[in-house]
C-alpha cells in the first residue's frame, strides 16, 4: 500500500498533508512505498526523512497510446518471476527481491515542477507567489510547484539516500530529442515518427538508442543532427526549461546563441547503461 503521484499539487498526499502520519494516522506503518510522479525524483523525495524506510516507485500514468507517452518512467525489480507475489516481495524488499533501478524524466520536465499560473503559465518563486496570495497578474490561480512544496516539508537541505535506495537514471523521450534536432515544434509529426521508427527498428528500444547503442552505429542509421542531439543527452548538455502550472517542461539543445542554464542530470559517471543494473 502506498500513495501514487505523492507530490502532485492537486490531490496528492503531500499537496495537503505535511507527513504520512497526518494522513494515515495509526495505519502509517502499513505504507510500504511512495510513487514519485513525473515532477519528483529520488533526490527530491530523499530530503524527507520519513520516506527513507520506503521503496520508491517511478511509474508514470499514460494519457495517450502514442509512444511519447508510454513508459516514460519505470522501476526495475530483481525478482524470481514476473508474478504479483514476486513483485510484492520486491516492493517490500523481502526474500532477496528488491528494486534495483528507478528510471524517469528529469523532474523539471514535469507539469508541476515549479510554481506557475494554471492559465498563462507564468512562473513565480515561492516568495512571489505568497506575496501575490497565489493570484497571477492575469487574474488566474498560481499552483504551487512540487519543488517548492518539497522545500517546505523537507527534513534536509540535500538528499540523504538510505543504503537500500537504487540508482535513478534520467530519460527524455527519444521523440522529443528527435523533434528538437529536426527543428520540429511537436514530436508527433511524420518526419519525427519516420526517424523514430528507423532508430527503434535498428536498436529495438528507446533505452538502447539513448543510453546503450554505439554512436557510430546510430550515425549510420539516422541524420547527423539526431546523432548530435543524442550525444548531447548522453553528455548532460540538454537544456531543460522547467514545467509548471500544468504545462510540461521543454527541452532545448545546446547552442552558442544564449546563456540558458542547463539542468543537471547528475554526475556523468552515474548516467550509465541500463545493462549495468
């Protein structure tokens, strides 16, 4: 048992409660996991001490059958078999079963990462939003972002990961990277889909393309702009413009034109092949 999308600011646990106990009372000991949602990651959640005993799940819901929206986040378990009983044991970390990897979007790409207006999507710092009494200059509501909410309830300024916490690997949907490389405004165009199909046919999955495939082999399958964009992702040079107010964050590829500050995907030596886990 555990809360899903635990930090999302509309109906989630931590949107309205400061702790597990304030929500679940004497049933708190039955909580065994927290599902993080798109706007939070292990680093965010492990600033809250009461979550250290729990397993973190990264399992995004899906609002569309398009590949861009499928399996944006997932949890890898070490289990004896793909059964409910074995997965339950992995979540509880018993019998040798356990989670070994969390994979997800950078939290800045989530729809509610920063505090922002739900209508015009203007972003505000927490202090600005409080001074404005959570009302945007356009007259609509400012919705508190996950980053600011976690800052309010955090036990630690920096994450303190317990020994059982597995690594967290960040992924950005391949179609988004292709769209930026081709100068497309959406990942749903025919040209993006064509290039996506070519890469998936050649390498089997987005994960292989983004993290595992030899870039020389990638270059033989696709155009130079896409190869360069994948290289930028692997080198942690993709720029993320944080989301907020219900609008997803966006990515940009590095250029020489302007000083947009990239969002870190963690130490380079931690963003390794999924085959390592």
